[in-house]
């Protein structure tokens, strides 16, 4: 993802309303926006000293297609290389917008011609521009587009989408089928769906093209955070600090056969700056937990007794769920932990028990993935992924606190604002990575960061660590690979 983007994210409807407000007193203003968009796209392409000589621009008959026609006209008129070939290919639709007709007329006036789609020409293109639908498509692409999408992907040419990759929902980030772009040039304002779920696969690098809409846009209730979000968030430690000043975390979990979860979570707490970390787990797990991380403290738990309550009371923050299991042992620890008034980071099997014993609290951070979110909402994974923004808001409304809906483009909601974290990579799709995230968030809370900020910072640290660790490849990256980058990132905050 491109960094240094604005943080405000909008729904498609909000952008359209801003365009209407901007053009309210001038009917020609909308076409002027088309001209601005197309010329900016041409400038973006030409500034990159193209090695690509054969350009194909695919257009629809809406305003996204109009943007593409202005781009084509500008490339023809301002091209830096005399051997640059620009081919415009369009859909055979019978209806078109007024702006499309204006753009087409101006394109034809400079000798341009809109051709039918020719597969062989696309196959030989060096650069493909997708100006088919943009935000004008409110439904998935039909199967009729499969051959075109396959040709584009087989070509492997540099592909640019104007505003939104065609076929992608700009509100939710969902797509049954879509053109996959290496670069998406977004016009006017960033659409929230471009940074989460399937959009992370289809959008490539994102660049915002300013069209002057800022004064007409509402206050954004959704924000974007990236690695630069961490700057200045943690001050330097006092020289006379001791371990108790850095916070104490107790991690609860690790039923039989699952000691690794609490081990990873506990180390992540330490790497993220917590002064002391205790682990409540099955006695059988002592050797595994302490063998390579002797800095952790271990509290064996056959059942809930006074020693367990002491260790819960000792902590400033609790992490409940890594490897907890779904048997009576885990349920008893779940019930005991919820008696505490301490901040709780809840993950994994603790979320299973919460779905069976629903309650609302303000002192916790819940970190479900889509399947856990579906269970908490009594819905399905398909329904959650169909609109992750709606799902995270529903979870926060039902359970309170701060909710972190994990996945590509993780969402964090505190009831007042939703943020999208555009960090991380597919290497995080590995067992134990969620346990590491819980540990980071808990450590930040233990160091005095409020719940919402700790959740946001924790997600960014976690994703940024993965982006550093991925230098050796996504496949084969494991949760413990994040530990060294976590320490590095935390100290840069």
C-alpha cells in the first residue's frame, strides 16, 4: 500500500453527495471533474518515464469510462515518445452518461477512435488501464467478464484501475470477480472498502488524486492507519524506571496440547515492553513455556484456587483465551477472569465462551477473526465478510469495549470511530499470530495506553512486524518470526 495517504475514509454515497454539492450551481462542473481526473491520471503515467509503448485503455460508458477517454486524449496529445500507441476499447452498451458523450466527442476531435474489445491487442499490451466501471457498478461482474479478466491476468502487464478496480465494492472491499490492479488511482476521496478484505488483493498501490472535494465532504467516521501512525505514540522511559512501572500482564490459557499459544502471547507481551508477565496454564506446560523464555513466570492451574485469584489480582492487564480450549477447565478460568475488574484482552476460545455467555463490558478488547465474529453475532462467516464494517460495529454495540476484527485490513471499532489498519501481509495467515497480537495489545495497555489506542497501535505494530519479517518470504513465516521486529518497532515509537 502507498503510505502518506490522508486518513479520512468515506462511503461511495458520501463521495457522490460531495460531488453533487460541488456541482449544484454549475451543471458543467461534473464534466470538469472528469477532465481533472483524466488529466491527473495521464500526468501520473507520463511522469513515470514509461517503458511501456503499447497502452490499452478499457472503458465503460459511464463516468469512469469518461475518465479513461480524457486520459487517452491526453496521452495522445502529450505523449513523450513518438512510438507510444494508445488503444481505447469499449463495451457495446447502448446507454451512456452525458459526461461520457462529452469526453468521447473531444477524444474523437483529436483523431481518437473507440474500438471494440480485441483480445489479441490486450494480450500484447504493455500497460492496461481499467476504466470500465469504477464506483458506478453496484453489483458483481457477471461471468461474461471472465475471459477478459483472464486475458489481463495472463498478460501480466502493468495494470492501473481508475478510482476502483472494476468489480470491487468500494464500500465493503468484497468482490466475486474483479480486475486486479498493480496501481489504483482514487479520485476525490479515499473509499473505505479499498483497504480491507479482498480489496487488499485487487487494489495494489493506492494513490489519491485530489479533485477539490474536501470542503464538501462530511466529517469522516472511518479512518485509515498505517505504519506512520506509531510516530510519537510512546515517550522515552524515565532513567529510574523499574519493572513494576512497565506493567504486569497475566496470560490465561494453554489447555492440554496447546502450550504454544500462551508461550507466544507471553513473549509478545515482553517484547512489546511489559515489565513482568505471568502465565496461568496447565502444569504439564511448564517446561514448554519456560524452556526458551525463562523471563516468563508460570502459575500451574489444575483448577481455580486462591493462587489463581492472586495471580489475576496481581496483574494490571489480563489476556484470556490463547489455547484455552472449550472444556470445563477453560470455562472455569473464563468465569474466574470475568470476575476481575482489570482490563482484559480476549481472544480465541475465550470468545467461544463469550458467545455462549454473552455480556457487555467496557473494560475489554475483543480480537475475533471472521469465524469467531460470526459466532458472536449468531450469523455466518459469509455475512460477516460481506460487510466487515457493519460486523465490527455490531460486535462493539453488542459486547462493548473495543473490537478488533482481524483479517486483511483489520478493523478496530470503539463505538465512536472505526479505523482500518493497512498493514500486514499473507504471512500472518499462520497459527499463533493472533496470540502474538493479543500479547502486544495487553503490553501497551499495561504501559498506560488506553484501550482504543492500544488496540490500534497493537494492530499496526503486529502488521508492521510482519511486513519486516516478510523479507524472507510469506510462505513459511511463523508467529515467532515477529518477535525481533516487534522490539525494534516498539522502540521506534
